[in-house]
């Protein structure tokens, strides 16, 4: 039976509880872009951001070519 219920909902599971976290709206909103010399530099930056105690609303690595 353990192998039938997998993942967040499982194959036959039902979510019965959820937690919603509400945070205040920030006083300042900053929108910015960064350009990297190559893809590897961008990946290293994304990895560094994931280890920091900052929580950007959106952080994407896109290859424009």
C-alpha cells in the first residue's frame, strides 16, 4: 500500500490540510535585470541566490538566443 500513495497528493491521496503564510506588502518594489557573460555564470549566480537569506519574488535565468 505504501507504494500507491506517492507525491504531494499521491496516486490516490487527498490533501486534507494546507498552511497559508501571509506577509506584509513591501514598502519598496525594485525591478532590475542582470546580464551574464555566459550561461555558467548565470547558473552560479542562481545557486548563490538560493543560499542567501533573501527571497526575490521572481528570479529567472533565460537564454535569449
